[in-house]
C-alpha cells in the first residue's frame, strides 16, 4: 500500500474510546454524520455498545465496537492493532473513556485514586502511544483528549479525578509538540458539567450547586461537547495543536 493509499483509508476512520454512552456516543454519532467510519471502545456494557453500532450504521458509517479496558496496556495495544486491521488505518483518535470515584481527600483510598488515574490518564497514554507510530507514518492525524473543567479549576471531593484530568492536559501539550512535525495534531476539550450517566449519579442538591456556578446557567447535553471534539478532529482545525478548549458554559473563565 502506498503512503497515499494508507492516508486515504486512515482518513475515513475515527476511534472513540468510551463511545458506548454519554459524550463518547454523541461524538461517535457526530463524526459519523461528518463522514467518518467509527470504531468505538467500551469497557463492559456490550448491549449499549451494540445499540450505538446500529445507530452509526443507520447513518451510513462502517462501525464496530471493541471491548477493551484502556487502563490495561496489553488490551489497549491489541485493540488498536485490531482496529487498524479492520479499518485500514485511523485518522482521528478521541480519548474519551473516563470514570469517577469521588471522595474527600482525607477519606480517599489508594484504590480509588489509582483506578481513576489508570483509566483517565494512563488509558489516554496507552491509546495515544499505540496510535502515534501509525499516525506519524501516515503523516497526519488528529488526537482529541477529553479533559475536564475540573482539571483546570480543581474540585472538592475529586482530587483523583482532577489530577487525572490535569495530567491529560500536560500529556496533550507534550504529544502535540512531539508529533507536530508529522502533521498530527493533539488537543483537549475541557467539558463543564454535562448531562450523562456520570452526572446523573450526583444528588439534585449537588446538581443545583453546579448549575449556580455556570454563567450560562445549565448543564449541557453531550452533543455540545461532541461538536467541539468533531471540530478539533476536522480538516478545518489543521493549524490548531496543543490547545485546551473549555466547553463549560463559561465556568472556567
Ligand atoms: P459515561 O456516560 O459514564 O460513559 C463512560 C464511557 O467510558 C462508557 O462508554 C464506558 O464503557 C467507558 N469506559 C469506562 N471505563 C473504561 C475503561 N477502563 N476502558 C474503556 N472504556 C471505559 O461518561 P461521560 O459523562 O460521557 O464522560 C465521558 C468523558 O468526559 C470522561 O472522560 C469524563 O471524565 C469526561 N467529562 C465528563 C463530564 C460530565 O459532566 N459528564 C464533564 C467533564 C468531563 P461502558 O459503557 O462499557 O461502561
């Protein structure tokens, strides 16, 4: 396969981790609407993942779901290898898989700290490392990492999560610098509070408290974040690298 053929095939595919629900699902659908074929990665909920594959196919995209714990190096490498085989290349990687395990600092167990760092930060590292070589060889690609407003501002009860999301910002800027000369951009979005399963866990009082901190006054739908991710994954964003784009209703300004 020539480099041109390789790039042509890769251009069609986006890999979205955590694509079975919430922001990842909305992103996969938005990218499919914009002409991408989609590989989604999920942790355990095969039924939800299969539903998203159906939705993606209904939009005319080639779509496949991969069960993979991104915090596990071997699983992440094997998953990327399989996606490359199935799709012929990957043009856009969206590192969106993420978890929370909230608790106040003084009561937080090492397990909770490690779990969140391992999925949110190390998972992003694993997937990015596995695709860096193929993207560099095809001389182009887009990496979009999902950080959080909490990684910028901090949040009581989320030292583990905030550390992981701040880590994602440092990783993003370093990868952007390393891969720039290969035509690969790497950026992050920092969502505020979004209506997904992750925030549905919060009590109504906490949700109200968050709403009061948002200048625009409401928690957004996942589609608002998906459109920002899709922009950073697009050809139009070719001169943007190493940025952190807050999509947070003004929270972090
Ligand atoms: P969500 O609805 O809870 O969905 C999480 C997704 O990640 C699911 O697809 C899940 O797969 C997958 N996942 C979890 N652990 C994984 C692992 N170890 N390996 C692979 N996949 C894994 O989450 P969300 O609210 O859409 O959040 C998506 C991203 O946005 C996260 O990084 C989150 O930190 C960030 N974020 C969210 C908000 C918010 O307000 N919701 C705000 C800022 C940033 P299964 O379905 O199989 O479990």
